[in-house]
C-alpha cells in the first residue's frame, strides 16, 4: 500500500481536516490545526506531504521520526500540529487496514467506558449555576469552567472573591458526587494564583488548569507547595521534551492535545512518561470530531487516563458542531457522563466527506479575541 495524496479542508467553525488517500482505496482522516492559525498549519502539512507521497502508510513510527526530525529547524506548535494530524490519519489507515480500532493496535482496551466532561460558560454565579444544572440533567458527572476573565498581575480582593463565588455556585449544583474543573487559562500571574488556589480548596476542584502560563512553568513547584488543589497543564506543550521538567514539578494532571502534541504516537509516549511521575492524563480537546475520536482511542489504551475533554455545544462551535461532519453520530453519544468503547475500525468514526468538502468551499478565518485591560494594555485571553 502506498500513499497517493494528502488533502486538507478548512472546516467551520475553526478546524482543519486532513484526508490521506492510498492506492488500495483506504483513506485516513486527521485534524492538524492550531486554533486561529489553521492556514499556517495547512501550509506545513502540504510541505510535509513531499516526504509521504509514494510511501507505505503503515510505517507510522518511521514517518513520525522523519517528519519531526528531517528538517534542520524542529519543533514548535505549527510543525507539531501538522505532524499530529498526519499521525492521526496514518493510525486511522492502519486500523482500517487491519479492521480493528486504533486502541486495539495500541495494546487493547484497558477500560470499558471513558469518562468525559462538558464545558460551561457564564459570567455570573447565577448563570454558571444554570449552565451546570443543564449538564447535570444531560447526565454529565463533571464540568469545566473558566476561572475568570482578564486579571491584572495583582488584582483586587473583589476579583478573587468573584472567582470563588462562581465556583461555589457550580459546586452547590453539582453536590459532592460530581466534579468541577477550573481553567485559569494562563490569565493569572504566579502571585495571583498563589492567592486564589488556597481559597478554592474547600470546593474540592477536580483540577485547576493552566494556573500560570506555560512559559512560567518553572514556578509550578511553588504553586504545588501552597495548595492541595491538583494542578493541570499541557495544552501548550508539544512534545515529551516539553513535558519533561513540568512532570517533575509536582503537577497532578497532564493535558497534551492530540492535534498539537505530535498526534497519537507522541501523546501515548507523554502518557507513559507521566505515569512514571504519578501524573494522570486529561487530554485537551476543544476541537472537532477527528481530534476527539483520536483522543478517545488513546483514552481506552492508556492506564493513567483521568477524564476526556470534548467540545459538543461549546461556545466556539456557533453555527457548526462535531456531529455535522459525521455520517453516524453514535460514537459521541454519552451516557452517564461516559463514552462507550468504539468498535469501528481506525479512529472509529465515519466522516461525511461531502459535508467536509462543502464546508471547505466556504472556509473560515477564525481568530481568538485580543483582550485589553482597562488602561489599554494587552491582557491574556
């Protein structure tokens, strides 16, 4: 079997899909994208295609090594995301060629069902409580929420209380048997995180995500030392080398993204490295159906899996959602906050190619917001 072509599709609301064709009629799908930089990653995929056309798609590890290391300049989010989507598509082809789900090729399932969480928005305590209640009624046992909007490096007591009040409102809805995760989104300085994390301890968060920006990861050990709240990080780390020192800092949860951190091949290696440090895995995935399917295949195969992010109904997906590009939505039907083990070959989903091509004819130009403080200076989004 030989690779004959790589096609990319700019798919609303903010995704990039990849289709790899072979001379035996087996096709694989991947999702190589950086949110807001889809066109840039698209160009990288087509540059890398020169290394793949005419090659055997089943030599997945060989291709990963060549794609990531053959260029003099290596690494970074653009290249890692391009490789990630290619890697997903190659695993999809391999599963289809052997007529088994990808997790079977990774050693088989280590669990029967996969816990997932739902995102909630909302600014006021009343609004976040209402949205949390909707997800409880939908059967989810865990939700994730943003901790705050933009914050100054050292902000007021009122801002700290606002964070706690919103989480308190959600905890009251969830009760003691469900979980809330809180995303700080890198919006807090180390000093502010030190103040707020201890205030959240009585609310028993599942974890706090990105308590500081990844470039300040050297400060994580300080934060671990001042709080019992489990800390999570990783959506903006792209390789096991990026994770090496972070895992040793004392974080509780690693969050690599299968569409950013080198694909299924590399995220599986990150999971193994995390296991050495007694760190659980909660893969980042506010993306499309292919990224979620790839994440789920990993979740069924890695022993230190905690919970899976998924973006059905998330606020980014206005006008389009994951199920719009599937022929069969069944793999993403969640019961009691869990996904059933996929049994279909490859990534376990069937992409509606006609819908994808129609979407690509329109395309998108999604960009993340640029926030500013009240004095006009840049603020972290």
